[in-house]
């Protein structure tokens, strides 16, 4: 075929051309290869292309497949591209003209492919693509949506990265957009545009400056950005972050300062949405240059000097990609020194937030970079210097600062004599409320240094956990809890609450064991103050405390780590402490730890953790009973008022005859308070929960043991409840007596009435003691009725007794001596005037009894 013939011709031509090497040796053909054969073939191809337009595609394809000539391969690609895109142009047009035509038609993918195949630099393509995206986006409705605009800048950044656009040119493109569109931008997108430029310039500097981070690249094509220019952009980003939202300062990493694109993407939404772009640029006469959204000069070769950055004190870097003008980063206008008035509130907020986070060096750089005079910065530096002991240096620097109020000479003289605290307070009083947190932290650190006997410079650099441990040693209940709370609340950044909980738990365990081996019980108010040191993270303290108990760690599988509860880090203890932890705590210390953990969970409102603690407590109560440590059960019942889940402890005490251990504290407290206090405690509102739970338990499990129940009521001064109990028992006795007169008029009935009367009288007395007067009167009435009934029964029983006593001798005579009975009958029959005399004497007058 023609294609095969053409390929063979090209191979033979190339082979013979290599053999001859351009020499004038004898050719195997009549015509020389060069110039006759090659020129003839070129003319033949041109004739075919011009004479057969319809076959051009096939001819160019065959020439390209045969590698006839790079020129014809280029023409083939041009012809094919024109056919695919539907362009009405000649395929012989220059490559750069076709490229511009593709760009104008927004065929950027085809343009990149054409530039790659033609050997043309494709930087202009991505620049025009990004510019077109911005122009098209500004003409749409989504320009008013801030999140969509942020997505646009991110898309432009990705386009530059994907197409390997020169970093410096891309950076200056975004800087030019920031300058030109500043009146229309928001602070969020201004921050991201500066961050993109900083990221691109930083990557260029790292690639060109070698291992030394502070060296300035000397490359000339394109010129690398200077360190000063990068520093200006960094300060601008820092100002936007800390000036619009002071809380963001505590979330930044300053060691070193991390302002990477990925970091700021997570923080940009913390900037208030309605904040406009900060006036970082001083706008002069507007230029007439066009471009995409005022950014055409960033890569298209136009020069624009319509805006100058407020902080550009000197030229810092050259231009980049495509002839970008550097007028936007050259110099300040002569009559514009220092920040604009619109920028002052942001500078004040940013510097104050940096000072509060102890970033005084960055606050100083920010103030110097924007030529801002900050009185708070001067005062903060003076505070830090005075607290560090460099009094003279601080006074010299302070007095040299302009616009600062004077200090009382008496305070300065006292400071020179050693009383530095007054000077610190005087300096703190002159500071604005914006750095009140810094002033309070300086004062707290100064007080801590004097309390623990450590140098201030060491205190300001040491970990807060170690400071807290030193403040709480040797006994936390004797320490200044208010100072500890102030120490934990004066830090701007979130503290590691897990590590602090471990410190508090270890210090608490040590405090429960005295130097002589005795064990100390914590009071409830001391526990509440101690647990409240962690603020809203008391649950972590409870977890750390329970992890001190080996049995709990084994039962809970590592302190509840599998249930979402964080496992504290390894404690920073000595080997002796680790050994004691492995061996287990004494039972007294274990109980105190359980009580402290319960208080922590209660303050944290963690019902799940309280439930776990109570389940573990049930298992440990068996161990305490086996060890005959009933006093520990009493301690737990008095400190953990979860009696609905701890009734089994009452059973242990009652069954082992140790309930007196629980009643002794109540009896002692009632005796110490006196009658008035006991009466006040008997009211339902002030009644202890322990007494109510114990009474309820005894009522359910020991309802017939009235003596024990009365003893509990009397021990806890529960007069009102005791009166109700006695009244209830009296009514039970009354109902058991019944209504039959024969049963009532008996010795058993009399005993029951006496018991009922006694119960009503005691009930009345306790009602009176409890100031329940209405019930007292009712009880008295019932007692009076019982008395009347008892009197009737007693009268009846007395009469019956008298009858029995009277009838006893006669019954005895008739039943014992039949002769005497006969004589009595005879006398009764023979008596004319009434009943005969009775008795032994009358019987003795009859000499002839029957049967003699």
C-alpha cells in the first residue's frame, strides 16, 4: 500500500543518510539523496496537499506515521485539532496564533495539549484560565456567597499547582487580587489569599535558598521573594487572625508559628463572617488597566501602582511569572506613615490577644511591622521584667516609653527596697482590660513563686502540673485552694486536664496517709473544694482516682478505657510510689479515694460513672466485712448518700451486731446540739438522709423489732417520725384488742390497754417535742379515752375480784366439808328472822352434823 511504501522510503532515506554521513561518495542512484531526492519528495508532498484538499487528512496521517518530517507531523496535529474543535482557520497558521485562538475560545485542555505538543510554555494558559474563572464568577449570582468565593480561590490555587505555574508568579497574582479587590473582599478570603501567596512564596524560597531558612535567594529568573516580604505577609495574616477573633490566638502554634494553608483552612471559619477585609493597602489613583477583576497585571505584563501595602517600608522582592509588576510591594507613600485609623482596633485586639498568650515577641513584631505604638505592650514588657527581678532595667524602659502615665515615686522606692508586689499592682492597674488575663497571670505566678520558694523565671516556664503539685504539698486541705484555682484559671490555652487529674489524684492519696501511719478522713467541704479545682472536668479526676485502686483497674479493664473514659498518662511518681500502687492501697485510703471519686462524679453530673462506682463498691463491701472493718462501711454510708443502692451495708451492720457504730455519730451529734438543735433537726426538711434510709430499711426488713427502730429514731432526734411510729403501734395494739367486753375485761385486756396508754403518752410527748401541737392534742385525747376505758376495766376487775374474794371462803367450805354444808343448809331453813350468821363460828354451834 501507499503507507507501507512511504514507510520503506523513509527508512531507506534515513539509513542511507546515516551511511553517507554527508560525504560526497558515489550514490547507488542516479540522483543524489541530498538535495535532489529530499527536495523532490518535499515538493511532491506539497503538491499533493495543495492539489487534493479532501485527502489531506489521510496524507498527513500517513506522513506522521512514517515519521516523514517533524514539520508534517506538526501540520497533522494542527489539522486534526482544527477538525476536532471546529475552528475555521488554516492548519498552516503559526502555533502560538492557534494557541491564542484556543484560549480565546476557552478550550484550555486542548490549548494545553497543543502547547505541550508544540513545545510552547503553557504558563499563559493556566493564568488565562484562572482569570476567566474569576471574571465569569464575578458576573454570576454566587459572588455574594462567601463560602462560594472561598471555594473559588481554592480552585484557582489548585489550578496553579496542577499546571506547575511558577510559584512566585502565582503568589504575586494572588497578592495583586488582594490589593485590587480589597474593598470588595471579606476578612476570611483576604486571609486565604494571603495564605496562598505565602505558601507559594515559601515553597519557592525553600527550593531556592538551600538548607539555611533565613538566607535570601539570589535567583534572577524569576526573582525569589525576600525574607522581609514573607515576614510582611506573615504579619498580615497574623493580624487578620488575632485581630478579628481574639480567641483564635490560643489555638495557634507559635513554636514555630504555623500559618500553613492546611492549618488556616481549619481556622478561617472562626473569623466572623461579616468582617470586611482589613485595610492593609493604601489606595492611590486608580489605574486604567483592565484584566480579570483588576488582576490582569499579575501575569499578563501590565503594570499597576494603584495600591501600596500599608506595611511595605521598603522593596522586598522582585516580580515573577509573565512580567508581573512589583509596584504593590515597593514603598509607602511619603505622607502615609503608620497604620490607617480603620486598622487601629484590629491592631489593638491582636496585640492584646498575643500578650495574653505570652507571645510578647510576636506582639512586638506586629507593632513594629505596622508602626503601631502600644501602651499595653510597654506595660506588659515592664511587668515581665519587674517580676523577673530586673527592676532597674524595667524602670528605664518604662520611663523612656512615650504616652505612659507616671508611677507613684513611693511605690518605686518601695520596690527598690524589696516590696515589688505594689509596683506590679500599680503597673497592672494602668493596663487596659484587654490584657487583664496577662496581668492576673503575672500576679498569680509571682504569688506562687513566693509561696513555694521558687524563682519567678522558673515558675513562668515550669509545667502547671508541677506547680499545682507543689502548691498542694504536703497536705492539700491545708493549702491555699483559692491560689490553686487562680493558677488553673489564668492560662489562655486549654490545659491538659488528664495530666492535672493525675497530679491531684496522686496528691490526694498521699494526703490520706499520715507520717505516723495514721489515716486521715477528708471533710465534705474540703472534698468539694479540692474536686472543684478541675472546673468542669471532674470526671477525669474521678477516673484518675479510681485508677489508684488496683482492684478497680482489673475489674474495669483499665479504668474504663474501653467505654470512652480516657486513661490517664503514667503518673510521675517515684519508685516507692509505684511499688505501693502495685501492692495496693490500705483499706482506709481506698475508702477515701472512693469517696473523693464519688464527689468528682457528682459535680460532673456523670450518672454512668456513679453507677460503675456503686457496683464496684458492692463488691468491695464484702471484702470489708470479711476483714471485720465495719467502721469503713459506716464511713461510706456517711459520705456517699446513695442509700437506694447501698442498703446492703445496713444489712451487714445489723446482722453482725455493729449497728451501734452507725448510731454513735448521730447520738453524739444530738447530744452536742442540745434540745433546740435536735428539735430543728427533727423537721422533715433538715432530716438526714441516712436516718431516713436506715429507718426505711429497718421497717422493710425488721418490722417487728420495735426497740431497734425506736433506738434509731431517738439517736437521730427524729421526734416527729418517732411519734408517728408510736401512734401507729398504739393503734395496732388497739385494733388487736377487739371490741368484745369479755376480752377487754380481762387481765390480758388490761395489759394491752396499759401498753396502748403508754404508747399514746410517749407519742404525745414526742409530738410536743417536735412542735406538732395538733397531733399532740389528738394523742392526748386518745390517751384520755384509753384512761377512761382502762378505769372501767379496772373497776369491773376490782368488783369481780372482790366477789371472788368474798365467795372464796364459802366456796371453800361447801366444797371441802360436806357436814359443814349440811349445817349451813339447816341453819338457813331454821332461821326465823333473817339470814343466819355465816362463817365457821355459826357452823360450830351445830353439835350433830349428819353422818356423825
